[in-house]
C-alpha cells in the first residue's frame, strides 16, 4: 500500500478536464484530504474516451494541459488503462483510499457503466459520490407540464429560461493536497493518441490550442470581439463570428455554466438579441442531451420511425467524393476540406454539407454522423446525433425533409465574395465572384483564365442538384405514403 494514501480521495476525471467549475474537484478539496486525480483510458465504446481520431488528438493535448495545471498546484494526474471498475478497484487495493468522486455523464453508454461501478464499489465499503455540472440543468429536471420529455426545442428553451439562472460557477482551487507518495502511472505517450504516419492533424494547431486555459481565453476573446453582431454574423463562414468553444465543451475544458455566466450583465454594451441567440446555441446542446437521455437510440435510430423505410442509397463512390470535398459544389467541398484540415467546420456549412449528403446523394444520415464523429475535434454524442437527425427530417423538432438546401444559392448568400471557398478550395481562387459558387456555369474562357479545367483540376458536379432534389422529394413522398 502506497505510503500516506489510506486517507486520500480518488478524483476520476472524464469529460470534465478542467479545474474551474468542477464540482467533484471542489468537493474533494473541501474534504481537506489528499487527492489522487485519475484519468482512465477505457475500452472503446465505454463512453468517456474520444469519439474518434480527431478528438483523440485533442484529448492528448488536453490531458497534457490538465496535468500541467495540476502540477502547478502541487498535484499530478495518474494515467491508467482498462475497464474503469477494475482500474478503480485495483487502485483502492493499492492505496487504501475509501472515497471516489466524479462528475456525472449523460450518454446512454456511460450511465449504466457508472451505475454498476457505483453499486460495486459501494458493496466494497467505499464512499462514492457523483456531481452535476456538465450541463446547465440535469436532464431529469426539465419536463413538460405533462411530466414528459420535451420533443420541441422552443418550449424546452422557454422552460430552461424560466427555471432560473444556473448556479454561479465554482472557482478553481488555489492548491490541491497531494499524497506523500503517488500510485504508479502510465505515460500518456504510451496511449498513442496522436497520428504519426501520416500526421493528418498537422494543421490542427493552426487554429486550436486545447486545454482549460485556452478555453477561458477563447471565451473572453469571443465576448470582446464577436458576440456583438453574433446573431447575423454567425451564418457567414468567412467571418470570425462564432465562439469556436465547441471542442472545449466536448471534453469539458470549460463548463456551460461558466459560459452562461460570462454573458450576464452585457446588455449595456451588447445587443440583447445577440446574447440571447448565443445562449440559445448553448441550450441546443442542452436540448440534444435531453433528447439523448430520454431517447438513448438517438445516435443510430430514426427518432421518427416514418423514416425507417426510407430508400437510402449505398453508393460508396459518391460518399467518398463527399468525404474528400470533391463533389463539384464549391461550398460543400470547402466545408469538407475545412473539416479534414482543421477538424472542425462552420455551423452553417455543416447544415449545407449534411443536406447535400442526405438529400442530394440520398445517403443515410448515419454514415454522415459517423464520419463527423471521427473527424470532428468537437465530436459530441448528443449534438452530433441530434443535429444530423434535424437536417434529415427524422429527428425531434426537425427541419422538414423537403427543406433541401441549394448548395449554389447557399454559397452565394453566405459566402458572397467567395472568401471561404477560396481559402479551402484554392484551385478556384482565381475564379471571379460571379462563378465562384457555380464553376460549371462559367464560360470556357473564364475558366481558362482562372486556370480551372473542370473534370481535371476541379470536378464536375457529381449530381445535378435540380434532378437530385426532385428524386429526394419523390423518395420522401413514397415513404410518407408507406408509413
């Protein structure tokens, strides 16, 4: 048994990689006892790890940042691999600790795992406590007047808005009591979370700095720079008008309560509509978790069973063109290439590329959701699934299926000068504004002067949007008739 650890508390970090507003950490510090911070690399599918390869890159750097923060306070972070119950039980045997604390999670995979761990460790005589703080409100708290889960966003927003302000976020501790001797720890580098050959994440650090400190700085910068005008500006992908806090939220480097709190008292400097609209985006994440908690099949099953008979296509060639940003529709290709380059995509463009996959190509939304899950640094089990089902028309409070984005018109409306396309589709950089979103309509002379050869330097459209739209509506009509 490690020396002077019998009296210690194990603090199990999961997707809460922060010291600020961390309720389990606050309780551990309040106990006055030595604290053993722990992170467990669990087997795939156990819910606490990264959702895909891109988020693995983020996790490595986030854990490095967390360990550095803990060390600055005289503590450290223990890394272990394995089934969480087995790891915790083994650590208890090694150290003699009698208390384990963690912050709750709300995904359908993680909830039963946590219940089992709590039951089994309690049977061994341990004190187990879990805490809220990953959401503004617990999913069980907000219900309709009929005491049923919400299925529509707007009433959910109103209920949350009328339920009172979230509790004030807790401050990070100034010191953490450590045991005299530490349990053995694995090296983070052993987990091989970073890509090597090839290093497809080499461009991620152009725009991202994982970790709690970076998250708090990004929040401050967003409020100073972009919250004023957010409601309108957020739709234009070439503008730095979004918060870009989603990857920090996904791994819990910042809490939603801290973000909400930062928007209080701004009405004298920032239009109220901008603040409210930003808060509504934060609450969309809450609504997504509400849906996931009450409808655990959300990531893989149509929320609306009418879509179970939809005639999806399985064209691997078309799907590959979509993933590589080679569809012949510049706004779609720019989005997919931004995703590959930076592990992230602007929210407006996410809707455009999702609509294109689902409705122009008639490819199942689940294939798109899986691709995003693996390639997004902000991959989130609730938001990803709810948003894909929203675009597909199969989800809760979804956009109707017959709302089919025209990728050309969307590009011309939200990227009118083609700045976004030119950044991520450089082979079109010299094409004028008139044809930047419709190179297939450009005269041969214009293409030649811009150095564009359709079918060679840039692809011809893989589908005709007008025909694809008609085909999608026919498929939807047949599905409705069969329902």
